[in-house]
C-alpha cells in the first residue's frame, strides 16, 4: 500500500506492505537508519521518532498509521545544518558512548522539554524511563537535558567544557603524576 | 624508543575533548552493522533449538528450500569445517582433552536452548522467516542437566566426551590450617551469583560479501576482528582470504568477544557469492547469546583480633553452560582476584567450572573478577561485624600495597592507591539521608576491588599502529581497534595530538579492519587503551623524532629545542617556526618518511603449569576502586532504592576524564542492575527471559546520580601512565549494596539479585526489620 507522510520536513510517498511497522518503513523503504531496532517490542526506545511532535516507538506502530502525519527522526531535528541545541548539550556533557540509544534518547528528551516534563533531574529521569541505555549510567544524559533546559548548554567542538566536570584527586606514591591535565583554552 | 621527550606534557591528554564519534552518533549518522546494505543482498537467519538437550533424529529442510525466495538452506553437513576446537588453558590435564569442541551448526546433539541447527538465506526477510517455519526438526529429548553440583556426580548426564568438568584452577599458599588454628575470629559464608545478559542496545548484526580476489569480507559488530582466522578455518580458506571490518559498535561488554554472526555470514557469502546480511532479534540475543557465569562461592576466612586477614579457604563452582568458550580464562580471573585487594598470607583457592545445559557462559565485563567481589567483600563485612569494627577501617588495615604479591604469585609493581581512593570517596559522601517513611530504613555500604587490565602475560600480547602525515599537514591513524562505545578511537586521537601537536579535528582515524589496518588485538580485557594507546604513543614519538630531525636542520637548532604545536613546529622560547605543510614538503625532498608503523609488546610471562606449586605473574597490572552506596529499604515490600552512589578509582592518568567518568558511571549502573534486578531465568534450562519486558536492565529512574571520583596516582602501564578502567568499576556495586542493606535492616543477603521478594522474605525471617 502507499503511505504519504511528511518525513523530516519533506513530503514522502512510500510503498510498503500493510503489515510493516513504521520502523521498518523508515529503515527499509525510506533508508532512514537513524531510527534503531533495539528490541522490536516497544521497551527500549531506540526506535523513538516524533509523529506530529509526539514521541513514539516506531517499532510498535504500523506504517499505515502515519499516513498523513509528520514524522521526524533525529536527523530531522537539525535546522539549516545546525544541530539541535540538545544534541550540542549531549556532546558537551559526554552523554554519548556507543551511540545506539542516542537517536531515540534525543527524541524523547526533545519531547520532554516541549511538554515541560524536564523541570527537575528526577522529572527528566522519569521522562527518559522509556529509553534504555547500557553505557552511560544516564547521569550525563540527564545533565545534558538539564543544561539544555537551562539554556546553558556547553558548545561542542574542541575542548568544549562539560557540565559537572571531572573531580580529580592526586594520590600519593612514587613518581606522582604531573599536574592534572588542563584543557586547551576556548 | 624516541629520545625526544614530550615537552608540552598533558596539553590534550587530560582534557575533556568531545569525541569525534559522538558528533556523528548524536545526529544518527553513524552506520552501525545493521545499517549497512549492499545491492542484491540476501537475508540470513538461524533455526534454533527448542530443546536444551536433545538428539537430532532428523532435520528436514526440503520444505524450506521450496519456499519462494529461498536461495539456500544449510545444515551441519554443509559447513566446510563445522567443528570448532577452542583451547582450554589451565589445569585441565585430568579433564582429558586439552581442547573443547563446539559446532557452527548443531550436529547430532543440541546442548542448549537456542543452539543453531540450520541456516537460511533468502531474497527477503519475510521469505527467510517462512523458511525457518518450514524446517522440520525431529528431536529426541535427553535428560537436562541444569545444576552445576549435580554435573560433578558420576551418574549425571555427560555433556561432552571428556566429562562435565570443563576446567579447574587450584592453589594453596602458606599454611592455611595453622592460620585457622591460630585465628581469633573465623567467619564463613556461601554466596550465589546469577546468570546475566550483556543487553547492549545493538543486537548482533553484520553484512558480508565476496570481494576482489575472493576475499570474504565481513562487516560485523564485533570486539575482535582477529576472528577472521576462525572464519577462515570454518570455511577452509587461507587466513588471508577472510577480512573482518568492525564499524562503531553499539555496545559490547564482552558479548561480542566470541563470534556471533560472522561464521554464518561467511558461509552464505562464500557459497552463494552474493552479499548477505544477518541481524539477530532481541529474543535471539537474550535466549541464545552467552551469559555471565552463575557462581557458587564458599568462603571461610580467618583474622586476628585487630581484623588483619590470616587466611582464606575458598571453593568456587561456576556454571559454564553447554560449551567451553572462555570459561577457563574467566575462572582464572576468579582465582587471581579471589581474596580481593587485601593482604592474605595464607590461602587455599579451589575453582571449578562445569558443563550444564544452560546457555554457554563466556566473557562479560568483569570476567570472573566480578563475581568474587560478592564473596570477599561479604567476608570483610562479616569480619567487621564480628569484631565490631567500622567496615572501611577493617579494609584499610588489610589493603594491598605496592610490592605485595597475590596468592597466585602475582607481583604488584605499581601504586595501590586504595587509601587515597577511599579518602576521596569519603570526602564526597553526603550525610546519610533520613528514611522517607516509618516503614523504611536507610543504610550505607562500602566495597573495594581490584581488576586486571591487559591479557594474561603468557599470551605475548602486542598491538600495532600506523601513523602518517598527509602533505597538507593532516594526520591519519590506521589501527584495527574495534570501538565498542568507550571512546577507544578518540582516546588514540588525543594521544597522537598530545605528542605531535596536530589538532584533534585534523586527525582522521581508520579503525576496525583486519586487512587494511595494523592489528592491535581485541577490545576486551580492559586492554585497548593500555595496548593500542601504547602503540600509538610509540608511533607518535617515532614520527615526531623523524620530523624533528628535519625541522632542526632547517631551523638550525637541536631537535630537543623544538616544540610541536597545533600549526607546526617552533623553537622553544623563540619565534622561528615551520608550519606542517612546509616541514612535510622538506621531508619529501630529503626522503625522510613521514609515516611509521610501531608495535607495543606487553610484559611477557611464564605460562601456568599444571603443578600446584606454580606461582607467578598472570597479568600486567590492576586497577583498584572503592565505592560507597546509600540505599533505602521498604520493610514491607522489600524494595531497595539506591539513594546515592560515589565510585572512586585510580586510573593513573585520565586521557579523557569525561570518558573515564562515562566508564565508571556506566559500569556502576550495570552493576546495580546485577545487584537488584537482572537475572536470566531458566526452567529446565529453558530461557524464560527472552524480552526486555522480562529481563530488567535499570532505567534512568532506578539509577541514581552517580558521583565518579577519578584519582590519578601517576602510575600505570598504559600511555602517560594510564590504567584501564572499562571493567573495574562493575565489581563493587553488588557487594556495596549488600552491605548497605545489611546496615539498614540487619539482614545478610548472599544470593543475587536482591529482588523485593528476596529482601522482604529475609526481613520477615529476621522478625520484620525492627
């Protein structure tokens, strides 16, 4: 069947079998691999995309259900080649490790901020509870969302300062370390 | 080695550089294994066993072959070399064979639920799925062996020719019996850990094709590109006709250390000549991928009245599952780390791992050094309780020091900064919060650990790296390192930038390719920063020396007077300088190479001998840590909530402090899942936790704010005296949580995970927690 939608701001007309999920349509028909297949049962959130601004697990929606809708993957968040400020904040905080959960995590965080559901760290954690991450322990992701919400997101790029920087302590012992590393100035 | 010192010490190293790979990942641009496709690509899937133990009477694939779109169906007889023999190191002499067998596709017998039986390749995924359904397997069920104690009974079902004892390590040091006889206090404990899954977010996946000159090329999510040799053996091809490419990996944690999709992709690509993709479902990954070993530990521990350890008597039985994989080495880590980061002059350590019909167990972050933390730290807490000592004070009285030797004979040659780490953790602790209600209790627990970094010294580990300038002044690094998310690649960029001055954004690193990049070994064993970092450091220093020689001639100064900066080379303290472009043109004109290949070799050692008298060095070095956790226990439901967490480790020198923190925080979160919620559940060796709705990894709500404390002793065997940090922080969370629950409600929990059911039952058994 034919599904017509707006995909990342551009009109798209895709022919897919009716039993395909939105995730499969995005990946296999539209070539959008920035939605990830993590579990296929709506638990991990790696496939999250925005459908008319609402974050959904695209593995749990059938492709025909988005006929006429506007769908945004993480790539759709960029404006005029610039990353979304939340993405910049994720870079500054070190919220990206393996990166597989990241697109879905960014989508959920963008929605949480839009809904005003990122008021406190605890609220951010609840807003991201549908997105599993196995690498970061979540703290640096929460810090990124908080930094973005507060408009103080550290810019990425060379030696971008990170919120909550390292706490480093010199230990004794022979051949003690040289002075702790100092980042290159901005 | 270069004589040219690095004069701008720690200019880039030690800074929180934004990782180049993160910039792509956060935009969804990274092409992971399953994101890659080729024209006319086939789709491959596996038919897996429904039984944990059965004889295959018949496997009928005729109906599957007739499914429209199916190109090929393979069973064991179709695999050129279906039998894979793996070395089982250690005290295995009386086990019989020194090697253990596993099959690419099951032949005659299946020994675990989910074992691959047949392989299907089809034009579409739907056709491949239909073909799997059309395969008819006639099973003759056999008795299931799912208890490791039972596995050692002579009348138990024998799962392999050589019997059920897969491997064992045993040692006795000092006079254990005399130490117990003279002890002021003796404590005993039995501890049980569970099977857990790596649960990386990226399921196992890859694409393969037959490339120029018949080279079977496999681009797959793997921690080990060196598996090209194993695939070649299976395909009966020369080693140099198989190439493995590792793109950026969506998490590994040891689960992508053994092969996953590689042999199957190789079989289809070699036999059909067409590109092929295989992507495992989450259910396949959870059912059939290897687990962390479940381990039963019995500890008997003696101490004097001041709390100084006199002896440990330790018996460890580990469930290795249906095939050998890396169980023997995992057990060696348990043997080495069994007494923890404490001086223990007398020790008897007996470790055994056995076959059962559970899913095979193998590598997972912590690799045998993790399970034993529950045992040795549980014993330290019991001792503290017996002696009325503060648990951290008891530990301080026993901390290892530089120069000490572990019971296995391992010397400790670098700083053991545990006192400084513990101090730093204490400094960061807030007062213990008040309970949130009348039927709740709060408590604080501590745990310390040691974990090796680097492979066993007798494996003669090495890592190579190629560094070369381009004539425009940019720098290229070629190194076959797989990056599994820990910043393996970006740390190397920082190291090269540190030595050569070139700005990180002007460095391109090509990783994870067994044919085109110098091999640097596996991204396992917390070895990659240590090994590939040293290789890049050595290459960078050699390259710097070559360029400095040419620059010194042009600038008419000694090479030692030069400093390498972002834009070129300058005379220290002066204004004479050369930009890289000019310098490289000069190198070309005088025929001085502007690229180098360097190899770093780890310290060597004498292999373990079967004699129990053998003592010696097992690992290059260790990383130490001290963690503290505050928990709140609901006395009625048994729910344990983690209120706060501080985790300290000595990393020698942080190359990228943010990446170090990321490793610590991520490992703590994984360790808290191990402590509180994660468990692969089997019934008659059938896996009952096949989805993320059943296998519960922590979400952002369960994980607290984790404070990572990065201590830098300046001593370590990695580049710039760094230590490895990938695995070490996963050890302490479980025993720390056990100690905190004990402090809160006075119960001793010894079986992981500490689920609400277990905690509430223990509270009731102890009289209601009041």
